[in-house]
C-alpha cells in the first residue's frame, strides 16, 4: 500500500535531516513512527505527501485500484489527484472553527468536486448524509450543527478523524494526533484509529510508546533521521534506550507495566 525507499532530505549546509529512510506499510497495519524530538518523524510524513520536497528517494503508493504511483514523480493536478486518496489527521485537528462541525467534515471531499460546483452550491444532500455517518462513526453525530470553535480538544480531534473518514481514502496518515490530549481523550482517539486500520492502513507519528504498545501492530523509530527500529509495537526497554537516549527519563516515554 505504501513503500518508502531511500528517502533523504538535507539542509543547504549539508546537514541530513532524513538519511536513506526505507520502510513499507501493508494492508491491515496500524504502524507507529516514533523517535525523539527532531528525529524527522513529521518531516517524513511531509515528504510522503509532497508538502516538503525530498532530495532523493521513492514513495510508491498503491491505491484501491491496485495502481502503483510514485508520489515523488507527480506534479500539479496528478499529485493532487493522488493525494486526495490519502486521509491526513493533523496535530491539533486543523479545523475551521467558525464553521459548523458537519461543514468541517464535508471539507474532506473538496478535492473530489469541481471549484465551480463548490462556489455555486457546495455539497449535495447525499454527501451531507455520508458526513453524518462519518460523525456517527466517531461518536459526534449529535454535535453536527454546533460551531466547531465551541468543542473541546478531544472533540475536535474526533471531528478531524470523521473528516478523514469522509474523504474515503486508501491510506491514513496521522501526525501526532494525541500529543495535545489528556490520557483519557488520547485513548479515545487511539481506539477510533484501530478499526480504521483494519480497513485501510494507518501510519501515525506518536511520542508515547505505551500507547503504541497497546494499540499499534508495528513500530518504526527514527533517530537523527535514520531508521533505528522496525519491529513489534511493544518495544523492549533496551531498544527504547537506543531510540530515545536521555529522553527516556520522561514519564511520558515509560513502557506500560
């Protein structure tokens, strides 16, 4: 479904931010991307999406039609068409707070309608119904007509997941979806992502090995832009020391006992 090969990115002074990154994500997987601050986790997602241009490498995305596409080679409209098949869940939800909840969810389908239609009359009743179904899937259907700015952080992140679901993608990318949430809301978000991964693979950036061990099927870890771990989601303490070094002393990085 997603194959990243030899992905590298360097600054103008030659400092390497990503150094020959290679991994794959397969159907049915919920894969966590871990690592200390500045390891290159979010940058990897940005390079996959083409939001940041990598210097070299390949990103092969295989969609539901079994078409293998090198995202690194695409430009313009072709890149946009491929990207709309990838649902992105951002840190901090990234919603339009002045809009109602259901309007934010329907935005997930903007890439599938023409600009003229979006300007003249927007979404259809059928699309609104599908947006309600996506909200129901994350337990937010009763909030559909509330203004998004009135929601809590955890509620906004659930709406962001509903927006990604409504997009009907072939792959989900989640960039630190629980980093700003309390443990109870973080668990709710992880429990929503697990069933999604059974239908379409999920690659998420996380800082919490304990949550990864409980919910993910596999873990990848970066350190200084290099893949230093690719294996079971429950990472041994000795391997966590290699990945995090002194950051392991933080309570948030302890393995669940």
